[in-house]
C-alpha cells in the first residue's frame, strides 16, 4: 500500500480510544469550576458588592458603575488563584463564533520601565476597545467612527479558558450601533419580558418578570483528523464538495441511537467533563441518523446564558476533538446524500413565579393563560414566517432547508391533535361558554379541558420546522453552526410585538365597555381564525404541502439572498424599531453583511472545487486513462489491431467515458470561473449575492456529478482523496 490515502486510512483504523481525563466521581465537585458564578461571587466579593451585583442581574437593572472596581478586584483574585495571567472581552461579532483579544494583567507599578504589578480595574472590566476594524459592520463603522467598543454583560458570568479570564461583552460602535449578536438579543429578551408580564397581569397580578428559555440540541459530525487533513474541501469549507455516496450509509438506520463507538464515547466523556466545569448542564448524548453524526444537549437555560454556553461549547468541542484525533464538523451539510446537522432551539417563556407559559396548567385558570400564550405564539410565527426563515438562513443551511431534507424551507407550526382540538372548540364557542368566572371571580377556560400530559408530546412530527412539544416550541430550522441569537432575536421580538398588539386589542375592547373575559375571548378567537394558515400537522416534506403553503400565502422563497429581504420589509422595520431592538439602518447594515458573507462562502467553495477538479481529479483520471490506453496498445501488439479492440471492449468504453468526463469537468470549471468573474464585477452586495446564487451555485452539482462518476471507475489505489466510506465509517 503505497498510496497516501491508504496510509491515512490505515492509521485512522488503528487509532484506539484515548483514556478519559475525567476523574469520575461526583459531577457536582467540579461543576462550574471555571466560572465566576454565585458561589465564587460570595467568596471573592464584599457583601455590599455581591448584593448590588446580583440584584441588578436578577432584576435586569443597569448596573451602578461604582461597583465595577469591587467586582473587578474579586474576579482578578479568583482568576489569578486559578492560574490566569490574561483577560479578554469575549464577544460575538457578526461573523461566526466568538472573538477575543487577550491582554495581560501586568501594568507598571510606577514609572515606565520599572517593576510591574498585576492589575485589573473596574474600567478594564466594564469597557474595552478591541482594534476590531476588520469585523464586518455593513459599512456602519467606516462611515461614522473607525472603531467599536466592547462593554461588560454582567448577566452572563465570566469564565476562565486556559490562562485567560473571559468576560462576556456586547460589541457596539461609538455611534451606538450594534455590531454583534448579543446586544440585540438582550434587547429582544427585555422586550418580550415586558410585553409578556403585561399580558400575564390579566391573569396574575403578582408576576414581575418573564424569562425566555432556550434549550439547544447541537448536532455534529466527527471525522478522523488524518482523513480530514487529506481533504482540501473539508479543511477550507467545512464540507465535502465532491465524493460519491458510500454503498452503505444511513439506509439501515443502524446508527441512530446505536451504541456509541468507544473512541467517540471517550471524546464525549471528556467534552462533558469540560462542559461541566463551565456550568453547562450537558444532559443528553446520542448517535444521530447519519453515520458519524452525533448530538449533545444540555438542560435548557435562560436564553442569553444558554446561547453563551452554546458558543463556548462549540469552541470546546473543537479543542477536545483534536485531543482525541478527531475534527468536529459543525457545518450544516458536510456530506451529500445523508442527513445534515441542525441545532433545534427549544424555546419557552416562564414567569418568575415558576409558571411555564407554554405548559398546560393544572387548573382551568392556568389553562386560559396557556391558551393565550400559545395563540399569540401562533400569530407571531404566522405574521413573521418569512422573517423567521431569514433568521436561520445561510449558505450552509440552504443545503438543509428546502433541499429534500428536514426541515422544509417553509415555516409552519405543528400543534398536535389535542391543542388543535382545544383551539377548534374555542373558535366555535360563544363568549358565555368559553371563559367563565368562578366563585372567586377568577377567569377559567371552560370550553375545553387540557390534559397535563399531552399525547402529542410523543407523537412527534419530525417534519415540522416549528413544533409544539408539550411545554415548549421547538424551532428546528436553526443550523448547527449558527449563533442561536439570530433566531432568538427574531423569535422573541416577534413574540414581544405580538403580545403588545394583543394587549392593545384587549384593552381597547375593555375600554369600550366589554368585560375582561369577553374581550380576551374575542381577541383569542379572532387570532385563532387569522393564524390558521400557519398551522400544519401533515408531512412537511411533501410536494403537496409546497403547493398548499403557497396557496395559503406562506413564504416559499428558496433563494438565500432574496430571503434576507424579509428583514427590511416595512412590517419588520416597524416591529424591530417599535421594540427598540434594531433601527432601520442597523437592519440594512446587517443584511449587507449577510449578503457579503453568502457571496464569500460561495466564492471560496467555487475556488476550492475548481482547484480540486484541476489538481486532484483530472490528473488522477488522466493517469488511469493512460494506463488503460497502454494496455490496449500492448494488446494490439500481441493480437493485432482488430482482435485487440474486440478483446479490450470495455476498456475502450472506459477510456472514452473518462475522456468525456474530463472534457466536461474542464469546460464546466471554465464556465464556473467565468460566472464568478461576471458576478464579482457587481458592486451592490445584494445583487452580487443573487448573481452568485443564480449563476455560480448551479455549477456545483454539475461538476460534482462528473467527478463522482469518475470516482466510481478510476482505480481505487490511484484515488488520492479519502472516500465517503472512509470518512464516515472510521472511528
Ligand atoms: P428531543 O431530541 O427529544 O427533542 P432532547 O432531550 O434532545 O429532546 O432536547 C430537548 C431540549 O429541550 C433540552 O435541552 C431540554 O432541556 C429542553 N427543554 C425542555 N423543556 C424546555 C422548556 N420548557 N423550555 C425550553 N427548553 C426546554
Ligand atoms: Mg428535539
């Protein structure tokens, strides 16, 4: 076996599971070890500082800057005891992932050149100015101020990675525009809190705060590091641009929930151990549908916090995977022909009194509140179905959404038969029978009873992009590599705006003299009718649904750059502005970035595909072809021309097929380059992205088709790129 591919493959096969570094024992002993959580705050902060800080966090109040020094001093002592020497403001720019710029704690004690001391002041904790001018800002920063600054988000605790104290921050321009995901997320969460509290007050005056909760489920693939390094496409784009399907892939369904391979199990164990040290309550791990595909999920948490944890775990995953000789693929579609990866966002709202607003209540009073919130969620998704799709759409996720795979590119809501039946009953009821007053003058949902445990909880409709699952909605269209904030900003804003509309409508009726129960009933009934188009419990993958959804007026657009237009429609602008989440200018700037990112991703993929076609595929195919030609030629020497051509029948066919496919690859690649050149001349980001989508992307499948056919006929030993069967079945 001289071939390089065989070498990396056999190396990969030989790898054994590494020992797990987890000490075992009680998880609680090391849980949160690297986080400046409440236990650390109690220990390292003065009583006064602790009280002020936690009160501000719990009530979502702005923090009194004067306590920053006290907090910084406490954080520094803790961090230094943990061996940290640096600190960083950790933020979420509009690229993928997180960004950080490390600074050491050292400062001159006195005059320049003299001895140094370790220092970390409140000022350094509260605000910093990363030289971040090359982060995308959609032109906002360049026209106003050159730089942005980061500011501490006290609601998410600081943590230590290696030797660095990381402080979660927002990232804003000097003119106040938001340049990140966290800032608008915090605003959207504030908006939904306020709007939901107001609506809760119809039912319970004691509610003071409503939390938005997020439970993410992270899907991912693992690939052996050696094989990964031998695939330029994986290395540079995160997905395979070519590769024939493996004879066996997921058809037997033998991977899903199967026994976890040992080497993977060791990785998972280490990952969990590391996650626990960061207060991330990882709960679930299992094999996913595709070979080498897995999932991990923590217990849900408050949304801002949960999102920070997801971003952190994505970084940790990459680190731990390498330790185990793997690379983790977070791309939405690393392999053609098998399932892609998503990140289901389980979303709910809950009050400070401990009531889940999407949890069916124990009493008819609680159920009235439950129905109110479910119906408002329906309306929010209905009115904003295009926007919600835009919030999860990327070049990568386009391979899942709408491309013969879960979930479809049309947003609809699955409610299940029991909740649907309740809504149907309400829709057909009269106000006297729907909501009645009990002896204590409390409103009750009288028309229908809702069992506490819903059967539909188990009757999962896996094809729905937005499904009610018993006590929450599961937004399944989110991509595996995404920052969940993008979807959570859109969803929580939509819900906030919807709840405000609801309250205004109900209050107007009350002001006109109607009783509270009648006013509530009438608006709920009207919403049930109005939002019907969004409800769909059938098969979301079917062609009939696509036709039906179009008839219902749901957004069916599939072109990524065009989908982003949903952010800047008059309705979206009005909604975001009225909540103070985004200004029109910010929405426009963020779309510029989305278009630019889309173009760049496709551009990189197109280059890599072209390079691989010319450098990896054509030379190998030509070499094999010349081997065949050599054979035919020698046969003519032995048998004479006519006899030899007869004998070499299939070889001559192969030679011809290889020639034809090589010619096609060459001409298609040339056309691809040309299409790119034309698109590159376009100035406007939107039009350029549209050109990339319409004129560049179509070449990908055509070129791939020819290459994958060659893979099937060229000598296995000559083929240099690891094949699907190797990438997917080696643990
Ligand atoms: P499944 O794969 O069956 O959908 P998982 O157990 O993998 O379920 O993940 C479900 C996720 O939903 C978990 O993160 C869980 O903590 C979260 N979750 C459960 N209840 C709620 C809720 N009320 N609000 C938000 N997330 C929730
Ligand atoms: Mg799920």
